[in-house]
């Protein structure tokens, strides 16, 4: 009976709110979230496939914390097909070592000295590099990110071990920690065991947790960060400033490094408001004895501004894009 999809969505939201009101009266503090999938149908013969498609649409956001009405359309169909293809290939891809580690250098701003790098995963599939944007969210959803992350961790350890063994210069490498690891009570010990098996001094590894991950499960994240710091690893908050609760994090979390979100530098020429915010973050971090890395730096003007306000380090296309390990080692 719906002529417009917006009408259907509004009715779903009204139904959700009605359930919530009833539930709050019976059980204060409880609430329902209704996730609905909708698929078009033109003939009765299409009913079974429409039900399946509607269910696929619903499952695509089944972990949502908000009411939603998802329409199964051609765009969603292609997205789900691509997700299924990636899921089907991921195990074999890991066995075939199709995942490769790229390194994006970090530079000390006041000396232009190479002082570190961030390890980033890429998928070399059928001769092409797949951006992590395409597969990381899928891996986080199905849990395979744990396998990929530990593959990256081990590749980084191998690189550091080989350089140390050959008495070559070594600089700290930062690695990303997925939200999925927060559910594993043994994560810290498992990571330390891996690092120690390659005889890597802990100060050469920095663990990055994004601001979003910290906000999702703050108490667990704080505990994990404290455990890592006690064991001699550095920890950093990535994408700082991307959310609305950034300042609340700082009063509860002791961290070594803040990484300012690259969105502050995405437009090239920084706005006055952006400069004020970035300056304030750096000043605040200094008072809290934290170092600051600005990521996504693209222009000399941005670099000069960061130097003028005392930012410690920077990474971005102005210096180098993420590069293969051979190129990175040649830079050290």
C-alpha cells in the first residue's frame, strides 16, 4: 500500500518507538530496535525470492543500534555479491600470502628526520592492489580481521628481526588494533609472545587504537592500553578529533601519542577554525606529556603551520605514500 518508500521508513520508526514506550513502562531501561528489510515484488511468483532478499537486506545491518529500514535494490545486491566474493576468497588469499604490508613513513617535523612508520595492509589480488577500505570492514564483521592483523604483526616482526640481526638501523613501527581484539582476553599476551619469539625490543612497536574503537568499549580499551604500556610498548590514539567525545577520552586514558585525524588536512588549505582546533589539541597534548603526529599532511603550508605550533611528527603524501617494504627499508 506504500507509494513512497519514505512512508514505509517512517512507519517503521513509529512502530519502533511504540514498542520502546511500552517496554519502558514494563521494564525501565529496556528498549527494542527494529531492523526491517524490504524487497520489491511485482508478481506472486517472486514472493519467495523477495522474502530472501528482504532478509538479506535486514542482515546487512543486523548489528545496528538504531532502527532501520533497508531496501534491497541493485546497489545493495552488488554490495552483497562483492562481500560474498571477498569472504569466499579470504582464507585462500591468506595462505597464498596475497596480503602485503606497506609502510607509510613518519617524519620529525623540526628536523625532517625519518623517525617511524605505520604498517598498513594491502591485498594483491589478480595482479591488482585492493584498498583496505574494500575488505577491512568485511573482515571486521566476520572476524577474519584477527587472522589478517596477526599476519601483519608477524610480517613487521620479521622485518625488524632481520634488520636487527644484520645490525641495520631500526625505527619504531606502528600497527593497527581492530575493535575485534578487544573481545579477546588473551590478545595482549598473544601479541607479546609473537614479538618476543622474534626477539624484538618492545620499544620498536607502537599500537594504534582509533578514537572510535576507544569510544565503543572504553573500559576494555583503557585496560588493554595500560597492559601494553606496562610491557614497554607505546600506544597511540588514532584519528583523534574525528568524534565528538575526544576530550572525554583524554581525561581517562594515559597514552603516549595522539594522531590528529587526517580530515583536518583533507582540503589542502586549512580553515581558520581547523587551525585553532589543531593548535589546541597539540597544546593540550604537550601539557599531558603526549607526542603528536599529524596524518594526512599534503601541502608545504600545512607542514609549515604544524612546525610553527610545535607538532612533533607528520605523515602524509607530502612526504611519502604507503610503500612496499623494500622501498621503505631503502629509506632508513
